[in-house]
């Protein structure tokens, strides 16, 4: 009797939830805050609840409804992000929300034995799939891509001249523009003088931007990795500078590596 009463209402609610998200007034929902949005948190918790209910049943209609709901959420989140004027704030907002959704889903996996078994089964038999796992992987990919965008934006704020120099003087196809000593000297001195301070500023930016300490730590690691890649390409350019002694090239290289590694 309870099922007969609740099921029609449940079906109505789950079918119309994506439509409600798509028709939401974005400007009324928007808040000038890059931390996770309350509507997106409700989506994450609602999705986690539905995944728990569907664990062990693998109802195809439920999985279809979850996919429609996810697509509507993606659309709403991007619309909310676009209301921030600065591109970096848009990216930070997306990262915080994707990270929050992943955290809620991971907690669901931990608390639900049925879902843990379902995830384990899908890892051994990938063709069987796991809707909860697919949803989490979707947001992990979005988090990864937006983190890369944020890292590039942040590095450009602090090392724009270096990045521009490297991009214009060295290319992956092997073609390079000639580099003179005078061109490289100002870039190298600027990088050496500001490297440590810039890393601290970037870290402070992450601390104030991200809600999750782990996300902050992973983003800092990604930023340092990308900065080292740019530095490596800069070193390759310097080695080919005409008019510099071998000693100068080696000294500059060791000096820059030491400045980065021991920060």
C-alpha cells in the first residue's frame, strides 16, 4: 500500500527535477561566492540517495533519470559560473563544486556496503558498469580539466613573460626561433628573483579560493609541476643562447632548480 502511494509521486518528482533545474532563474540563484553552491550540494546529496536506493537493483529507468538530472545540473552549474566577471573566478567556482560533488559521492561509497560491492564488481567486470561510478568519473574528469585551466591562469598572472618567451621561442614540433643573450637575461633574472615569492602568492590564492584542503594541495602540486615544465623549456632555450659560456649556463640552471625545489 505504501509503495502504491509513494511510487507515482516519486516518479513524478524524479522526472521533473531536471526540468526544474533547466528552468531555474540563474540570476536569482547566483551568489557572489566561489564556494560550493547550495543547489549543487542538494543535487549531489539527492543523487547519492538515489544511487543508494538503486544499489543492487540496477534499474535502467532510474539510471536514465540520473543521467538526465546530471546533464541538467551541468548546464545550471556552467550558467552560474558564467555570472562571475573574472574567468579565474568562474574556474574556481566550478572546481569547488565538482570537488564537493565528488566528496559526497565518495562518502556514499564508504557508507553504503551495497554500493561498495557494486563498485568492486564494476572494477572487475567493467562491461557491467556502475552508474554511480560513471557519475563520479564524469565529475573527476571535469575537475581535472578545470584544474588545468586554473593552473595556467594562475601561472600567467605571475610568470607571463616567461611563458610567453618559452611559447614563442620553443615549440613541440622542433622549430625554434633563435635566442640571444640579451633576450634571455631579463627573463632569467626575473624568474630567479620572484620564484619563491610567486609560489607563496599562488599558494595563498589557493587557500582563499578552495574549500577543500586536499583540493588545495593537489592544485598546488599541479601548478608546481607545470611551472617546472616551463622552467625546463626555458633551460633548453638558455643552453642554445649564443655568447654565454658553458659555466654561466650551468650556474643559471642549477640556481633556478635550487630555488624551486627548496621552497
